[in-house]
C-alpha cells in the first residue's frame, strides 16, 4: 500500500510541474513575441544595428521602449505603441536615467528610488520615476524626457485603519 501512494504522489507532482511549466510559458511567450516585434520594427524604422535595452511601459497605453545604436553610431530611443506606431528621439536630446533620478531627488524630496523607466503618454516621451517621498508616500513622478519637469505626479499613502 505504501508504494502505491508514493507513486501517486510522484505522479501528481510530475503532472503539477508540467502544468506549471506550460502555464508560465504561455503567459510569457506572448510578451516575448511583442517585444521581438517591437525590436524588429525599431531596427527597420531607425536603422538600428544594435539594441542595448528593451522595456515596457503600461499606463493608459502600452509602449515598448527600444534603445540602441543606429548605423551612424548614434544612440536612439524608440517608443513602439501597441498599434505599431513608432516615435523616436536621439538619446542625447533627453535626460539620461541618472540625470532624471538626480532631478527627482533634488526637486521632489525622494527618499528612496524604487524604479525608473521611459514611457509615453499622449504622444509625449516621458520618464516615469517611482519613489518613496519624505512623507512615506509611494509616488509616481512623470517628467518630460527632454527636461525632467513635471508632467504628472501621483502620490499614494497607505491607509491607516
């Protein structure tokens, strides 16, 4: 009787592992396809020879942000929308990630930086910086790509129940 239960448990573990693997692959396969399509579009439209980074931005619309160098060696950034619309800028036309974080720390009382990424809203290239401010609020700061100045800001405070 003991061997039978051991075999049943092993069978259930194998079946569960197999299903978890396929579920995980199914969820991320679509994401990887969309990233690959954004990279190919950016390469084609901007003559990118190398891609150094790809990231996603989800807010009111979804964008894939592709960074790389074109055939002249210029650092470029492409924002690829879910409708395959592409917007691009030379990287030197805007703030670097470090410059944007420094700007937020200096001007917004950021205590701890959580995340930063490029994004776009209403066809305006933006930086999104997520941080904890000096009042212990989780804050989303959206600043213009070129200057860092505020486009929008959202502050969330944990409710005190």
